C-alpha cells in the first residue's frame, strides 16, 4: 500500500521469490526489504493511484460495495471478485 500511496511507480510482481528481507546495511537491527526482478513496473497516474488505494481500503475494512466500486473504476467490470482475490491472494469469501 505504501508504494501506491507515496510513489507514482508500482512494483507489479511482489511474490515471495521476488522479495528479499535482510538486515539493513545502515542499521543491522532493522530489516530491509529488497525488490528483485525489476522487469514489471508501471507508472501510475494520480487517479489510478487514488482508486487503487481506495480499493485496498475497501479490502482492509471488508467493504464489498467499495471493493466493487473501485474494481469497476479500474475496468474490472463484473470480474471484481476475481481482481480482489488476485491482488490479495485470498478467496472472495475470505476478503
């Protein structure tokens, strides 16, 4: 969520094989997340970024109307349960 809130670029392939957690070189007591495989980024326009954040807000609060609305804003149409399931890696019943 932080990537979509603060930046205009989003890493689009965040699965466990593309993320590395290691001690931070500047402060080894704190972890550092390293993104691997930099082939899939997308530049987000301001409206998409805001809609994506609102979609995640709907997911966090289990607001199915909000999820449906913002998935449709992102052109998912009637496949909004599938999009929400894909980005959370959870079944629609668990969202």
